[in-house]
C-alpha cells in the first residue's frame, strides 16, 4: 500500500481510494507519531496542487527514500547490486524548476482565468497565486498572467503556457487554438515590455512556436566547468534543474573519464548537454538523437563553442549503434522507457565502459540486468540526484564496466 501524506515509521489512519491487483493507494487522514523527517510544507497550495507530492518531508528524508527506491529496483527487477553507492547529489529545493507547463482555464465561478498546475488526482486547475518551486521571477508572474489572458479575445482557447528559463532570460510560450487579433498582439507586446520576459506564440504543434516579442529571442545556459554556453529554443528538451544538471554533467564526465583519441557515443544526445563537455576533454564524440531539430541545435552549439563533434539523426530503438561502428565508451541518457533494444544489441568487447543516466529506476534496473547478466558488465557504481525536489521522480547515474 502506498500512502500519500505519511512518512516511513509513522502510524497513520488511512483512507484507501484506489485498489489494484498488486497494490492499493490511500491517503493519511491522521498521524499519531511524527517522523523526525517531517516538516511543514512551504507552499500554501500543497495538498491541492498536484505539482509536488513530498513537501511534508525534509530533503534528506526525500533523498533517502529515492536512494532506497533505486537500490530496491536494481535488486528486485535487475537482480543486480552496485559495488559502490555514489554520494547523493543535492541541490536547491526551491526556485529550481526552470521548465514548466502550467495549464490555463477560464472558470467563471472562480473569478475568471486560472493559471497553474492540475490539482492532485483531478483535471481541475489549482487556484495558484504563487509557486515556490518556480524561480521567483516566474512565480511572481502568475497573477499577472491571469490578468493578461483574461484580456485576450481568445481567453477561452489558451490551454497552456510553456515556461523555459535560461541563464539570460525567461521565455513564455502561449499556446492558442484560435487566431489572435491586433488587440491581442498589443496586450502581448505590453506584457513583454512591462515584465521583460520573452513572449513566444504557438498556434499549432511545437514546431509552430515562434518568438513574438522580442522578434529575436535567444536562450542559453552555461556549463562553466567546461567553458560552454548552450543555446536552445523554449520548446527544446532541457533539464528542469540547471544547478543539478551542472553537477550531473560533471559527475558523468568524471565517471566516463574521456581521453584524447577515444571514440565515445552519446545516445539521446539532445542539444549536446553531455556530448560537448566530453568533446572539450579531447575525445572523439558522436552524438545520436532522434530529433532532427535537436541535432541541428547540437551542431550549432558545437560550432559556437569552437568544438569538433559529430551529431547525427538516428532511430536508436530500431538500428542501435551498428551503423556507426565501434566505440570505446558510451553515455546513455534515454527517455523514460529506457534502452532495452540498445543494450541487448551491443557488440561483444565494446564499449568497455558505460555511464547510464536515467529518470526511471525501473527501466534502468531492467537494462542493468541485461548489461550484467547477458553482456558481461559489472555495475560498478550507482547513485541518485535531486533533480526533482518534492516529487516522486528519481534521477540516477550508474557506471558499468566490462
């Protein structure tokens, strides 16, 4: 049974609201003995808003649970155990979320437009006035965004706003399902001038997103340890937590230990978040990615940073690494579904070292089982990073050697 609102070691009265074949889910109605790791949630919307799940636990309690979950998945699903546990990577708990996608809905009974995350276990939108996991500059905009959208002719047809924050600017991408009027354009221009944010408009799918004010909108984030500046569009995939991302990139490069002359593949490379730091260390790097737009962005980032690195569009689930030859080392950062087809198809003898960054301990554990029991690797080290504070999401990093 999974119990919302309770912490390990506490005695709770529980109301069950979901019964399943393998487990039930419930919520704590009352708690008789409080865990030393319990604290008062900082956000006034906690418990209603579904954006956070564990603000009632302090950071060390949250991360201890995530580390236990990783170890349990590796042992139970993959039948493997790491030789070493890496130190937990901590980061800022508040103001960390540089990417978000608040929903928008006009609800007459609640006074007009609502902007926020969905309520827990509901399709309703939380009536939010602030959000402490968003940077202050974004959180303060929530009431102003409600006013802005209420003034638009399409206020009933703006389903979401995508937030993307770089080191240099905040961008807001407004999804609108009907054409905008000249008056709407004036409202957006005024919002940009008053609040200094970059306004993007998205009339259709993600590819239709374009800068409106200013006309030239450039976002970037830096990886200072590697003297890199990576440019991105607000609809591109980038990590939610830039501070933890910097630590994770540094840790991945340290574990992979790239040397000049070594051939290294970065699978699911995105816009070069791991590839370019590896190339900065002198390795011969090829980044493989399914999105043509991200490959083009990675190539541009390599050029802008004066680096030589190869980036190619590849369907890794279908073709694996075979078309690209042999590699000394591998960096894997797959989506949530993991990389089962890839690890099953690795050639004998190469690569000799793999760093696997994962956002899902279950699929990581499944792939780890194949690497260890079928492909002849050792699970040398594993650890977790606090990429997503106050949520159940677990970011992990593992090192495999033949």
